[in-house]
């Protein structure tokens, strides 16, 4: 045939396969790919007869994003074991989320909570979905059913809550919060008086997590009202509580406080912080992390504390059923914290990579009733005292002490039983005060220290003879 006639002929097959078959296969492949992307590896998105979206835990686990009706869930099931997620959008209950946060959305949020609480025996996690927007909340939001797993979910940093009330924002009044999660939203304080305000309040907590939350005790629109009292308050025991990728600012009493004195449940899972920043207010006497006796284990990594009176406080074990409490701390930064770490009662703390500077008191305070502190690879500088020991056991290694107003390590209590200082350095200290103090019992071992003061001395009491000292000049 001629070239012109060949170009005019239609294509009827591809490699011997009719074109209509090829097109049909391609359409099927596109549909399958879309369903796989949206629903993950385990099936499809399901709706119950009422129209509520339900996503199985396995679907959420394997899908990087589950998207439906503008809802995005990112691996939500990682810390939840519910079989399904039942989603309640606050806008469906009248919330406006207007751009200025003028309209009061309190009633709409409480109506959403009431809908979530219907038939609490029904399985599944109830998700309060808060789409992007600015929501003015002036009244306490109360959750009263403890047989329900709750998730409060914003749309990343596009969701803003303006707390214009004066008490508690989210109040969980039931006995124990079990499998609770809050994630992906901002909270700002806007009212003039916040001295009694707490943003989250619980009685007891067993398995809860807070992820990607920023809470600020001041407005984003230029005003600077007084700060909130605290961010998270747990009045009873704290078991398996996680905070990650979270910023708390502008609190005058506490960022996170577990204040209970009760016997813990049988599963002693730790309080865990990861990638957390806390900044106290310029008023009050703020403590960043405050753990009392109803906490058994703590595991903190990459925690930064600014402008606080006390950075991390372990406030003892008044309840004897909670004995053998210990904490693991790593990558802790305290800037302008009067005391970075405070240890009371029989608590064993393992700390590494601690940096504390520009505080008015001691970087680390060790109280009474024989606590234990094991500190390594750290730097303590520009404080009054590096470590103040009142009792217990101390082991410090590979740590630099510099520019203290009083002393690097002060053994001030008669209850100190053992001190081991290995491979540490002391520089820019007052004369005769690299290490000062006395001991009434036990052994003192000080090995491989470097002193950079003019005297290079260790002024212990005459009654104490430190053993095995190897000290060299700077």
C-alpha cells in the first residue's frame, strides 16, 4: 500500500491483543491502584448504616494515608488496638472554625462529644476529627464515659483551638483514661486570666499518647495575657503515657504533672517523652515535668526545657507499693532552669548527655532517702552548684563542670553512702571548691579527675579520707 493509505488505517490491536481489551485492562489497573492507595493492603474503607466512616486497624497500620471526606489518618493505629475507628467531625455538629476564631464553638464540640459517647459498649475508637480552622472554645469540654477509646485528631498544624475559658479545656472525669490519643493541633490561650487553667485533666491514665501538639499560653494575634497554670494534669497514676514531637509554652506551674499517690495497676509501663520542648512563663514557679509517686518508670529522650524553676522533678515514692522506681534520661537540655533535675526519695536515675546552664541553683539536686544518680557524658556550667548530694549514691563519669558560683559537686548530707567520679573535669571554679562536702559513712572513690582551678584541691571534712584519688592539673 501507499504511505498515505497506511497512515489512514486505524489501529485495531497491540501485539495481537484487540485494543478494547487493552483499554479495559488499563482501566482495571488504574482502579485497583487507587483502591490500594486509599485503603491500604487489607481491603476497602467501610461505612456503617449511619454513614460513619470505619477504618480497620490493619488498614490504618499499612496505609501511609487513609483519606476520605477530607479526613487524613497517619498511622493512627500504631498505639491503638481498636478494631475500627468511628469518626465524628465537629463541623457536622455546628462548629464553624472561622478564620478569626470569633464564633463560639463550645456547644458544637460538646454535642460532638455527646454523639461519640452514645452506646459506650460498642467496640471501636471514637475519633473527634477537627478539620483545619480556628475554633473558639470558652467552656470546658467534658468526656464522661470510661469504656470508650478516644482520639482527638486535628489536621496537622492547620487546626487551631483558642481556649478563651478560665478552667480546664479537656476534662476527662471518668476513673481511668485507657487508650486515649490527641494529635495534630495547636492550642492557644486568649483570655486575660488563666491562673487556674489546665488544658488536659485526667484522674488516672493507662495507655495514652500526645503527638504533634503545640500549646502556647498566649495569643498568636499579638497580645500577651497571663499564662495557663498547666498543660497536662493527671491526678492519679500514670502508666504508659507518651509525649512526642510536642511543644508546650507559657505555663506558670507545670507542663506535665502526674501528682497521684496511689498503687499502680499491674502493668508498669513507663512515662515516655521524645522530642519535647517546654518553656515556662516569666511568672510563677514553673516545673517542666513533674512526676510524683504514682509513676514507676520514666524514659525521656531529646527533651529541652527553657525558663523553668525545675526542669524534671521526681518527687518521691510516698506509696510503698510503688518501690524500685527508676528513670532513664538522655539528651536533656536545660537552659535558664534553676534546677535541671531534682531527685527525691528512693529513685534511681540513669542520665547521659545532660546539658544544664545558666540556672540560679544546682544543676542536679539529689535529696534524701538514698536516691541513686548515675550521670555520664554531660556538661554542667554557669550554675551555683553542679550536683548537690544530700544522701544516697553518686557515680559521675566523663562529665565537665565549669564556671560554678559555689562548687562543682557538693556532698552536703550525712546520708551520702558512696561517691564515684571517673574521668571528669572541673574548670573556672572558686578556689578550693571543685568538690566540697562531707560523708558520715561509706567509701569515696575519685578516679581520673582533671582540675583546672589554681589549687586543685578537694576540701572534704577531716573525718573523711577519700580513697584512690588520681587528680591531675588542667
